[in-house]
C-alpha cells in the first residue's frame, strides 16, 4: 500500500510563500515602524529639543553652573531612558523568537511565535515560521518516501517468509510425518517432539509474516484489522479489549495504514515495556476525522527519553497531517492518542462524545 506525499508537499510549499509578504504589516494588518526609525526619531527629537533650547532662552555658562548641569543631565537621562525603552520593546519579539527556536521540534506541533513588533522583527519571525512550515513539509515528504520503501520491504520479507521458509517448513513437517510412521517405537517420541517444534516454528513464521504485511487490512478493512490486532496481542499476562465500530468515515489508504501501524506499535510497547496486564484499543469517529486511543495500566512513560518507536509514530502522524499525543492515563499507565483528519470533501462525523 503506497504513500504519496510529493505533490501534497509541493502544494503546501506554494501556499506558504505569501506568509513573508505580511511580515511588515504583522498579523493585525497595521503597518509597523521599523526599529531603526523608532530609535532615529527619538534621538532626533531629543537633539531637536536640545538645539531649540540652546538657541532660545537656555544658555550654558563657562564654567557650567550647577543648575545648567542638572538640566543637561536630566535631558541626557531622559534620552537614554527613551532609547532603553524603545530597544526593550523592539527586541522583545526577538527574545520570544529565541525561546521558540530553542524548543522547536518538527515532529511535535507547537505554537508559532506571533508576527508582531517592529518591521525587522516581524519579517524575521514570519520568515522563521515559513521556514518551519517548509521544513515540516519536506520532512513529511521524506518520511513518506522512507515509509513507502519500508512498507515495500516489509511486504517482500513477508512474502519470502510465507512462500520460501513457510513452504520449506511445511515440507519438513510432511517428511517427519512419514518418518514417524516407520521409525521404531523407542524413537517415535523424539520424532513427535521434532514435529511439534517444526509446527511451532511454522506458526511463528506465519505470525511474523502477518505482522509484517497486514493482509487483513487490505482485504477486510481497518475495523477488522484492529480487532484482529487486539486478539493477537491478547496472551498470558496481557488482555486487550477493543472498541472499534464498523461505521467509520471514509479514510485514505495511507491514513488507514498509519492508524494500523500506530496501534501496532502502541500495543508492542505496552507488551514489551509497560508491565501492564490490561490494555484498551479504541477507534471512534470525531468531528472532522477519527481518533485512535491505545491505553494501558502500566508504569507510564516517566522521564525516559523518547525511543525509536515513539519517534516513528510521530513521523507517521506527520505524514498524513495527524496529531499524536502521549499522555498519562487517568488511572495510571499511558495514553497514545492519534487524531486523523478526514480526507477533503468527505462529510465529517459530528459524534464527539466524551473522551474515554
């Protein structure tokens, strides 16, 4: 199942170009004065007032009298205070931009700094926001190509496991059956054990092939694939319940694949790392799309750094323009929440309900 992102990425980049044109006017639509003209106007006004006073009634004696010195110092202090105020106000958007740049992550959507302040600062912030949008679009396109190649490789490996290794083990199993019919009684138990080991290996090969290539997703659709996934992860020590309705809004094939892979990775992390004994897989329609929730009652994420599994889920969400959040569950454990928008032109389901 391929994933196409290049056309969408180029279209998104074309939509981003007009963003810089609004830099000088800011988001409010009002033309802002540049920092240069603000400082120049303040200094010019101070010098103009000083010149007018010197040409008028105010004189400076030699030596300077205390009263005259006090007036000059007061004027200098006022001019310095005005410059300091203008610079502080003018550089405030740059400090806000610096904080946004320090915390920016292309995989984690965040609030963009507002385009405000002097013209230079507004233009710089608008350019930075445009750069982030372009980088995110390019990363989504690159991730799409990488994930598409990964899915092709998964399908190839699954096909080889099923066709080559699976058939070989099946032939071995048949040969062992013929041997078991002819061996002496004292060796029959050993041959039976070899048969069971071969049969278990064949079942494991088939299970790995199903996980590499979700044929049920292509043949029966997303709801059936998620129910089968929940049943697959239900084993000794972990029970997985599912709430997957059949009346979901239409989704693009790449969106269905991302939903399935995120659910698969979430349950894999639950089984391997969380220490949970119960998990829930929920898919429900929302206004404007669908939401997938994988919840467990394990130890939670804690303060550990994000691993390759979580980063991979973020990249898959970025690929289709979805939002993914990793949060503590209400009763302990972890919530993996993926919100996928409906395709353009599709009616959205207005059944938000209460969040589980």
